[in-house]
C-alpha cells in the first residue's frame, strides 16, 4: 500500500523507483517543496541526524525549483517537513513525490491550485 501524507496544501506520496528512471539526483541539505503564495512562508524538508535527501530532476533548472508540478525526492533515513503555520511532519525512508493539492471549482468549471 502506498503512503500518502498532507502538509498544508502539499501532498506527498511514496512512489516506486521507476518514476525516477530517467532523472538525475543530487544530495541536498534542505529541500524547499512549496512557496506560500499568500504568506511568503515555505514548506521545507530537512534530514534528521545522519539521514540524507536526494532531489531528482531532469536538468539543472529543476533543482531548487519549488514551483514544479511534481518534485521527486528520496529520504534515506528520516526527514522533517516544516512550515511556519503547520506542525512538523516526519517522513520515513523511501522515494516520495510532492504534488500540489488542487480543487475543482464547479462555478468556473476549472481546476485551481490550493493556496497556502
């Protein structure tokens, strides 16, 4: 069973390694996975103790770009997701993808990103 967690408007779920087959990875000390459109705050993932985080992208412009639709990252050990307006969330080891939560607006008949 796949694990899915939510932190504000960010949704993270565990995925299989075939999702990153054509992507390159880079170790990072801190991964920003979302920028607050309203408050300017950000969702950050930081490794715990001796853990590491590997961010995956298809080119240099992907790395560090929190505005991508999907951010793939691997937690080796454990990591904590933080944001000024939410309680910290611990992620366990595995390959994760961050996707933005969206809502359907039936009055406009369109999808809208949830804004934090």
